[in-house]
């Protein structure tokens, strides 16, 4: 098996999502920052979309964390990330799309307001309300209390593991109060029980904490 090449930046949520997939699959990869920096012309000559993460597997170049995860799951079937059964696989994909297109965009809007001197408290308050609504939607997707979660890590779980960490970090940093439904807290505990998630979070959290601290220090200097 050839070593995979991944273009990523340490703090990227979607790069961390991919690393969970790679860890779970027990794949061998080497990780590099995008040549010239994220958004550079140099990187765009390699990855036309400019997206992160990007994967090179022999002659294949692929970007977008979801597309990469699906590809890796098909090429390396050991430690599957999709459950058995047509309906269960469809629901897993639905959960993953919900993260990428509903929850994460509401979280990302807060990034521009991390530094106190650039913070619009009205926008922050509005986004917290939207996150609360997304949590309620997530409860419906996860099923009623007592419904068992998948007994395996799935494609649908990987993004949530990182986004939950971001939300916790930002709520402390920006001093906002977000109600976490019990079902969401149970889900967070469930996915953190998987080795690949636990290892990525152990590596990622110090980087996230340092990045958030530097964002505040830059604003104060």
C-alpha cells in the first residue's frame, strides 16, 4: 500500500475530519501544508478548486473531505465507515450532509467575531440562536432518547467530533450560553469513545486552544 499524501493545515476543521477517517482506517499518510499557503496561486496549480483538505493517491488527486472519505471507504474496506443496509447507509450520509451544510456553516460565521475588537454581539447572539435550532434538528436526526447509536464509527460522525470541540471552545472564549440537548451530549460522548476520534481530539485540542489564544493576543497587540 502506497503512502497517501494529504494537503492540510493543522487548525482546519475539515482537515481534522479527514484525519479521523485516516486514523480509523489505519492508513499511512504524509501531511503537508498547501504550497504557497492556503488560497495561493501556487496551490491552485496543484488543486484547481483550492480546497483543503486534498488527497493524492498515486495518480489520483481529490479534494473535498466528504469526497475523499467516500473514496477511502470504498478503496480500503477494512474498518468500514458505512453501516450495513441501504437505509442505514442513506441515513449516515444524511447525517454527514447535515453537518457540512447546516451545522458547520452556522459555526463558521462566528469565526469572524472571535477577536473582541471585531466582534458584533448582535450577530453572535443570532448565530447562537441558529446553533440552538440546529441542535434541535440534530436531535430529530439522531432519533428519540433510548434509540441506540451505530455501534461503529461512521462517515456521519467525523465532522461532528471537531465541530462540537469548536462550539465548546468558542462558547467559553466568547462567553455565550448555548443549551446542549441531552441527546446531543450523549451523541458527543458516544463518538468520543472511538479510538480514532479520541486520538485526533487529543492532538487537535491543544492546537485549537493555541490558535484561539493567538487570535485574541493579535487583537490586543
